[in-house]
């Protein structure tokens, strides 16, 4: 499920991003994306490719990884994100929900740390 108002467009220096063509209320689930779950061994192989930048750690023990389908891999990171993601291990899906009111035309961001308000530097800022 992807909210029909969502679209992918150029995000400037961040490449592509996800935007909305209409206002979205706080607490709205805007996407539920199925995922492809992969093993630790497959993760080692993916880490050697560009897909490394688009996969998520997966599982209660974070001993797997997954590739989300839909728009999930295209959301850009922000430490002040306007959306958050939730992993559903049982149903092999990731949902994206707004954490504040979002105006039409805004880009939608998630925090790659997992918690929408976590300011810990992520891997590409920690270098």
C-alpha cells in the first residue's frame, strides 16, 4: 500500500526522494511495503555492492537484512525526519507513518537510525 499522493522526484544533492502532492495529517500510515529477507551471508555479499545503501538490518537479533519493495528505499535520511518506519517481522513488511503534519510538496524523510528523533551520527556521517 502506497498513499496515492506520494511520488518520487529529484531531491537536489540527495538524488531522488519521496514527496507528497497533498497535505498529510500526523499519524497517517503512508506506506506498507513488503520486504525480501536475506541471511547474514547474503548481507556480506550485498555489502560489497551499491545495494548496501538501501538495505535494512532485520530480525529481533538484527542477524539478517532485508530489501524493502515500494518506495521505502528511496526515502532520504534526516535527523529531524517527518516520518518514522516500523518493522513487522511477523508479516515481513515495513510501514512508514508521519510524525507531524506534512504540507503538499514537502519531501518525506525517515531517520536511518530507526527512531525518528535519534541524533546519533549514522554510518555516512560518522566517517
